[in-house]
C-alpha cells in the first residue's frame, strides 16, 4: 500500500482546505471534522480527499466569524435546513451591523449636542393574561446579545413547529440580570404559543402568570444600546412615581422579526410587570 492510499496528512489536508493544523485539531475535538483515521501509536491524523468539501465549507463559515455551534447546526441538516439556518444567522449579523451603525451615529450626535438628542418615551399600562411560553435560558454579554436572541428564538420556533404548536411573530426576552458590554448575565428567550407541547432538549415549557405591565414602545431605529436604556429609564421613573410594586424581571417584547419592520415602526415594548395597588 502506498502512502497516498492512506489519505492526506494533517498538513497536506490543511493546505488544501485552507485550515491551520491548530484549527483542524480543534474541529476534531469538537466533532466538526473527524479524521478518516488516527494512527494508534503515533496519533497522526490522516484525512480523506472526500472530506475537503466539508472542510472548505467550515473554513468559509469561520471566515464569516460564525460560532462553532452554529457551524455544527448548518452542517447537520439537509441542504434546505442548512440554507435556512445560514439565512437566520446572517439576518442576525446584518441586524448587529445596523445596531452598531446606529450606536455610532447616536454617540456622535450625543457628543455634538451634549445629550439633547435623547428621545422621550410615553409609558402606558396594560393587562397581560396568563400565557404559555416556551423558553431557553442563556448567559450573554451586550456584544453577543442579538445573536443569542436570534439563535434562541429560531431554536424554539423550530421545536414548536415540530410539535404543531401555534405561534405569532411575537417573542420575548426576559432579563434575569444586568447585561452590559463588560458583564455576562442570564436572559430567557421566550416564544408564546398555544397547543400541547412537551419540553424538548433545553427548551422549557411554562406559564407566565397574568399581570399588569408598564411599558414604553421603541421603534426599530432606536432599538440599540445604549439608546434603548432611555426607554428603561422612562418605565422605571413611571413605576417609581406611581409606587407600583415590581413582581418580575424587566423584559423586551418584540413584535416581529427585525427584517419585517421598518426603521420608524414600533418594534419592541420595554416592559416591567407589577401589581396594581388596588389589588
């Protein structure tokens, strides 16, 4: 048997795939790209030429800064499922770029106008009935928040769709800690639904109890950090002035997906649950 019959060495394979030896070892450990064979004594990895297409796809996705868990999801499905997951992730990346652009513009305006550009948000109250929600918890910082929300929402929707549940385009993010650019905190991505659904994987099914809610509505153009914090401040001031007792963590109620909403249209309710004093 010739050496070529044994496949490509890790160095040869890496050159042809456009991946470093360090990356190939990482993808082996993570299960993304397992060698065709590993020598039982030396531990040398050898790859088959048929693995090059998968390796090159991984290389392209990593050049897009796609996280390894998303890469694994894209590679695991059928061609159509891979395209759907890729489109979902890319929509999140475009949203992130847009948010960063808005943040830059807002910061520049703040510096030029000494803070006079801060929007004013009217605060309203509403009754929220008991709601069935499917949720997944994550820990994230501000930089990764949008990607986590997108990934969590679509993971839940895929599981709900498989269970034939009925959903709308609304989804929630409940903040169980203070997410900042410097600190990680737990959040809960939620999708309301109707129909019989069982918990699956890391998705939890629960009932969000009925409650009153104070909220401020934010347009898509203003839905970025730190500008959205003005809406939080408006809700907190309203709650304090009305002496309304808080009964749960703050949440953002998204009315639709980013790509379906125009820039000046209502996009999210920044909300705080409370108990009415008369109760």
